[in-house]
């Protein structure tokens, strides 16, 4: 965050997405602590004049149920990210829900092809491009310029 604060300025967008690694069993951060860490980052960026945007993380490539519907809505402290966006009055991109709808539309095999080989958590270049496309479209829908 220190490097970001050094260069961020009024008019910049600050898009923050956390949660995937924060909920790992090896991490001792509670959900309440996670939310307050994010709140601090949001406020620091706001104090520099940036427009803050919070995003919920996408799910795993394998988050399909038996009906081939992708869903990961309750994963990775998403509820805390949603609540924080409302509490701090910042834009929220529901990437978790939006990406699940997209993944459902293309199916499990095509979704898996958007992730790193042997890794169902981290998108590959094509997957990152698709997620960026989804985020940009949602920000345009919400009236933000430059996307």
C-alpha cells in the first residue's frame, strides 16, 4: 500500500480485491480484522483523492454444482467486502456473481481452460482478460468513465 500511496493522486481509480489468500487456513486474520484492514486501505486511498472501487473475487474453476451452475457467493469474505462498500460509500463490482454467471454460460470445461494448468484458483492470461472485460463492463454500467 505504501508504494500505491506514494503515486496515487486525485482522479485515479483504486480497485481493491482481497479475500482469496486471506481466508486460507495458514492465515490467522479473522474476518473482522480482514474488513478493518480493507477499510484502512479504502480510507487511505480516499484521502489521496482516488476513486475507490471494491471487488469481490471470482470463484474457483471447479465451483460448479451438479446442475453445472457456477456459484461461489459465500466464499472468501465476500459478505464483508459487500458490507464495507456500502459502509464506506464506494463502488462495488460483484465480480464473484458476475464471473459465476459467465462461467455458467460457458460451462465447466471452458471455465477450466481460463485457469492456470493444474490450478483451479488462478486465472491464466485469457482468464484474466475475460475477468477484466467483465469488470470494465460493470464499471461502465455503473457510470464510471474510462472503462
